[in-house]
C-alpha cells in the first residue's frame, strides 16, 4: 500500500518538475524574429499552468481514494477479496468489495446511468464506482465531476488516433473503445488491486437489484472454473419473451452477453496480454477466449440501454434493444442457494428438463395449438433451420462461432405466447460448429 502511494507521489513530483522546466524554457527562450510576443508567451504559460493544476487535481483524487481504502484495511473492513482470496469459503458475501467500472466517453447523458447506480447502491465502501472517461469531452467531464466524491473519475490519457488497416478506417471508434477498455481494466486490477469488477457502459440503466445480483454471483465465479463471467443481460430479453413472474430465474449461457458484466482479476490477467485492437466483445466470443467456459445470465435483464447513438450508429436499437425488459422487482439473491448453476448440477438437470419437454413444430406454436403444454421443445438440426425457426419465433438468430445468443449447449430458452419454449439441437449434440455464423 505504502509502495503504491510512494509511486504516485513520485509521479506527481516528476510531472511538476517537468512542467516547471518547460515553464522556465518558455520564459527564457529567445523570441522568434527578435521581438517578444507577450500575449503568445502568456497563453503558453497559462496552458502549462492549467495542465499542472488538472494533473494535480487528478493525483489528489487518486491519493484520496487510496488513503480511503487504506483506512478500511487498517480497520479490518476490507474483505479478503481485495487481498487475493482464492476460495468463496474465505469470505462473507456481505463484505465483498466489488467496484463498478463505468466506461464513458462523450455522452453527458451518463448522468442517467450514474443517477441509477447511486440510487440503488447499498454501500459506497462495498461498491466504489470508478468512471473511466475517454475522448476528452469536457461537457461529459463536468457532469462526472458534479458527483464529487460519490464516484472516482479517471481519464484515459492517450486520445490519439490509432493506426488501423485501410479497410478499417471507418472503424476507428471500435479501436479506441478496445484501447480504453484495456487501460481502464488495468487501472482497476493493477492500480487499485481489486480482485473482481462489474463493467457497465455510460448508456446503461440498472435494475433495483443490480448490486445484489452481482454480489451473490461473485462467490460462484470463484468456486466454478467453468464460469468466466456473470452478465446482467438477456439477449432475448424482450418483455413478451421473458417470464416476469420469475425474476429470480438464472441460466448458464455459452454466449458472452456483455452489457453489464463481471469478471475476476485472474480472468483479466489471462485476457490482457492478447487483448484485441478492436471489436473486443466479438473477440471474447471466439473459442480461443471462451475455452469451453460459460457465463451466468438472468431471465429478466438487470440492465437496459438508452444509448441509441454510438459507434454502431444505432444498429439493432430500434428493432431490438429498446424493447428489452428491465427487471423492476428486488430479488434477494444473496439469500438464495445458487449452487444449481454449478456445472456438475446444471448439466444434469437442465438437459433433462429440455429433452423431456414434448417436441412441437413451429407452425403449431404459431397457431397456438396444444396450448395445454406449458413447456415445449422445438428441434433444429442445421444452421439454416436454426435461423429459420429463430426468425419465426422472434429469437435473435445470429451466431458467433456457432454459439447462439443466450444459448447453452446449443439450447435457447425463452417465452412464446405465455409458455416456455426450448429451441434445441438433437439430444446427441456433440458441440458447436464454428462454421455456423
């Protein structure tokens, strides 16, 4: 702890020293053309002084944050999770310090995201909020600053354009997002030394039990190596496609959902050395990163997006994203037994439930035939039949390396006209075919 504080102090001193040297250089250099330009010189001096002041303020906030956490350590309030816990049995769930990293850029509407996080946050000490801002957008920076010490504001320092392949020039924004994620997650795990983090973007609104949800799932990630993330998002989470009477229902999924998700430091240390230059979320969905692991996702989403405009230019928002149902009922997840999500239990119970459900044809569902069956199965056997059945039933039909959105072992679970439907491959399914895309 003291070592980290010393490093930051030395960084501040070096920064001040460098800028003082620059200041003396500006004051002492001979003027171009032999005639001094007092106004230009004054502007340069003021600019340097403002930069020094800004950096001092940033370092002051960093030091305050570190001093705050050191006080918690000294009082014995900081949980083993921050010190390097290795098993869920070493901690009490109610004591876990779980930071929320908010990825921001140039949206002043980040206020909507932060207002909801602060409204529902049960504890400032247990759920510190770090807002990492890219882009250098001052209006957005002022919004973040208006929250004072309720949030920690850090800024991505490299705002330069990236060298990208000529065919990717229009994707410069995606490259900058990947760079920002890498920098921000390194701050969370290497500078602040947290052992897990929940990541949200500045256009997400959270549910009342958002913090409760992730706090309960943190021990599960520690215990089950077949899980590598927990997500607040259901890709097929439109209101008519979820059972709002069962907001407590959780599932395993082989698809990385994102949009409000948690990972462990150990997972980041695995991913960071090979982090991609762009399109990081699709990269996460490739077999080389997933390595057969799954995420947890809810029946009813714990986040919703209000950001229609972004680097994707509103892609999917009007047709899909704006219809996602945000959970509005608090579920006390930390008081529930979530061991059913562990692979050894889930892989016994879930396939049995799916393949014991009566098989029906898509046309029967569309005509609402056999309405007495409350759980049914629609079987697909190829990429084309999966896509055709998905479109017919309103399910997201895209695949990433063969994995359907919200799918587990090829099975997608959703509601259709008030009954549970499992869109599933044959029972003898042997694995995903990466050529399905």
